[in-house]
C-alpha cells in the first residue's frame, strides 16, 4: 500500500509532494494485523483519516487536536504497528493498536530544528453496547532533539536539548441517522532546558522550561438533506493548563486559542462537492506554534508584533470523490 501526498497550507507543506504512507501488511486474522513501513499513527478519533476530506462536513478538523501546521509531527511514522479487532459480544468490540518508530520531520520553521529519534504508543477503542457509539483513549511517547536559533529583540538566541514528551487523551463519538456528535480531550507534557534570562540577554517568562498543553473540542454535524450537510464545533487550546490565562508567563492572549466554527457542505453531484466554512477565533496560541514551534515560553505579545487577539478565517473548498 502506498500514498503520495502534496499540500500547501500557508507557509507549511511541500508542494513537490512526499510519501504520506507506504507499508507492507501481514493479516492472518482480524485479531492480529502487522504493518511495517511508513504508517499512519492511530491517535485520537480522526488522525488516520484526517486527509479524507470527502468523509466529513468541515474543511478543517478541530485545530486544537489536529493542527495543520503540526501535521508532520503527528501524521505518520517510519516503523512497525500491530493492530487488531476483537469481538467481545454481539453488541461490543475492541480495536487496539500499538506502534514504534521515528518521524521523518520536514522542518517548516526557521527558528526550530527538530529531530525525532523515537515514537511509540498505542490506541484502544471500545465499540459500546449502544449502536453508533465508540469510546477510546490514546497514549504516545516522543523523544526528540530540538535546537532553537533566533534573533529576539536584536539578540541572537541559541540553545538545544533532548525533549521527551508524553501525549495522552480520550475521545467519544456517536453516529445515528446522519448525525455525528464527537468530543476529545488531550494533554501533552514535556521538559526542556531553556537558559536563564541573564544568559541570553532578555526576559524569559515563567514556566519556559516545561510544556503543559491542554486541548479539547466538541463537534456536531447533521446531513440535513442528501445534498446539504451542516456542522459546528468549538475547539480550545491552552499552551499551559497551569497558566491558562498566560499571566504567569506574560503571554496574555497568546496562551490560548478558542475557535468557534460553522460549516456547510453541498453535494453538487455524486462526485463533486463544495464546502463553506467560517472560524471566529479568540487568542493566538496557534500562531505561537507556527512562529516559534513549541517554544511558547520564550515569546510575548511584543515579540510577535501585530498578532490580533480576535480574528477570523474563512474557507471555500471544492472536492471530487469517486
């Protein structure tokens, strides 16, 4: 199996294309499937199907959990995966997956050089006794080396360290008669060695030596007619769950990002569809991720200049599915 993928999302992506996944699979029984190669990472509800635009109403998945600017760090790995499907009764079943490998990172950031030498984790999903309901949880450990290299306020700043990170979360989805209700909650934790403010010549806000992200969303969509689907979600991201308002780190609105999204999908034919989507966004934590990687502790509203607290985003998208 193989898929080549090309995208351009603002400054992110590679228009020349890359191998998104390519693997060999051995399937003896549904209870045990083995894969080796470049493999989609089973994390959360939709990570393995995030690129299947035709399967949902929204243009973007909730960006707190599935940020497009961080796709390269969560989409696939080079390594091994074991997964299976276990029937527990007539009305319940269990899906499981465990994996280990490395990321082939394409560094989109000018200030961050990131190399990942280990990714391992697992996902467990329970199909409950209620038809259409599934519940699950994911865990992931990532060991990486990062190097920060930037000019901050006229001062060259360079430092680097090994950064072990832990990602954990849970999710639920319910589908019935054209309606989909979904929710996810995730946390990420990592430690890093950021130098003191005296050694780099400018003030480093508190908690710069740790990463404590919190991200969650609630979403609903409904197929109103055979040609019209409507959807909405509310997505929240905090760069530190111990400092949600950013006061301890001097970040203010750059410590959070709250996104209210409304979507509409029009199926013009059996093969052609068009989507409209609007986002009303409060905060700039996602901008921090894009500009400084995951170094939210070493920025402030002043260093990012004209970033606005409240902003909007609109999409018009068409697609063909056959």
